[in-house]
């Protein structure tokens, strides 16, 4: 199940209206029947404003798909943010983003893409 889905333009518009966290909260109540803890709501407000800055780029097609809080079937795991669309040769693709609330980080020497938080 996906808690929020729409096009890049929908996501950007919701962020510009400061409504994205509220929309997600309402969808969780409707789809899952649960209320959102305040800390989770604040994390959406913070993280999704950064995703707004990332997606507010003309090189990312306006019809790219955005999915937030995708629950992986038959597990209790969720994917925070997915950007999907088609490439130049009409091949499907997706970018999965894991959002974190870090105070600081340090690079870990060795394998790529590792940090100490």
C-alpha cells in the first residue's frame, strides 16, 4: 500500500501550500485507521521540504511519479520516498530514497556510501 501518490507537480504544489504532511496524515488515518505521532509528522515536514528542493529541478520531468510511505507487502518495512518514471528510451525506472533525521554525520573510510551518524 502507498500512503501518498501523485505526480511531481502534485507533490511540489502540496509542499508549496505547506499541506504535504497534513495530506499524508489524513491518508494514514483513512487507509490505516491510525493517528500519526507528532514526531513522525514533524519528520515529514522537515524531510519532505528537502525533497521539495531536490525535485524542484526542471531536468526532472513534471510527470515523474512520487510515492511516499510505500509498505512492502508481507513485511512490516516501508520505503520512505520513491520517484518513478520513464527514461529517454521509454524504459521504466525508479529511485528509492530513505529519509533520516541526522544531527551530524562523518564519512566512513572504505566502501562507498557509508556514513557514521
